[in-house]
C-alpha cells in the first residue's frame, strides 16, 4: 500500500509542472536493487532526484530502461501528463542514459563472490532429477546486495541482505518468459524457492541454501564469474 501512496504522491507533485505536455526529468538510479513491498518482498530500484528526494520504483515503471546491477545511472526520462479525470499516474519513458558509472562495492570477506554456482537439487521438488541439466545458475554478491543468474528461461535479479550465514532474498525480477512447458515450470519453482532462502552453508565447492519450511537447495561451483569489484 505504501508503494501505491509513494507513486501517487510523485504523480500529484508533478501535476503543478504539467501543462498537458510531457515533462523531462533527471533521475539517479542506485547500483543495487532493493527489497520492496510484497509477500515475499519484491525487487525494486532505488531512485532519486538531484535534490535528494528518494523512493522505490518497480522495474517496469521506466519504459526502455535496461538496468544492470553494479552501476550508478543518471537517466533522463519523460513524464507524460497525469490523467486528471482518473488520477492515473503514467509510466515514465527513457529519453537517454546520461551516465553509467561502475560503483565501488566491497567484496571483502565475501566467500561466494566470483563463482557462477550451478543448481544441483531442490529438496522435495518433483523435478529433482532434471535440476543439474537445467543450466540454472546463481551469482551471489553479498557486498553489493544482489543475486543474479540464469533461471532456465530468463536472466533474473533479486535484492539480497546478508547477516553472517543468514540470507534474505527478494522475489526475483525477470524478463518475460522465453520458454514454456517443463522449463517454465522449473523456472517458477526455482525462483520461488530462492525467495524463501534463510541461510547458507559453504563446504568446499558446494553451496547449500536452507529454505523456509525446511527445504534445501544445493549448488556446485561452476565457471568463475567475471567480477568488476
């Protein structure tokens, strides 16, 4: 509910600037996604204006903007006029990316960084035997605050918070599904399980995630992922 209030407040604040024509605005997008409202919490962008006003925004609220974590963006967007009759706050449209700068994100004492972990199993799932062949991966950035990878159909991104061995992961954000049938079902199962992560255990080349409700996910170290940190 607070997300709706923020978006409506943003739209109402812009009404005074709107004379029926689109208005261009500068926005700054933070380098890591953050958890936002929902159960489980969703994945949002942290966006601010040059004067420091900050709020959370869903990924699809800026048409044409392709976000990659680890970079601070300065973007110029177009704000269509607010529909006065229906109080509809229109989606923003990307005009241009003014700058894209790599952020200084710490990877110190990050035991999971640098590896594209390959999924081996999800306990209790019907697709137990097919997980190693699914190609599903996860790259964890504890210092940066996100996890991303390939979910079997699409790339995904989620906000991550770590406190020692404890992990909290938001519901991952993906592009529209590129496949259907069994592969799409596996992707949904995996992403739902990932959002229920509570803690991790690292033993050599194996990574185990403990899930809410007692389930577990097992990953094995794959190719070393490229790192900008």
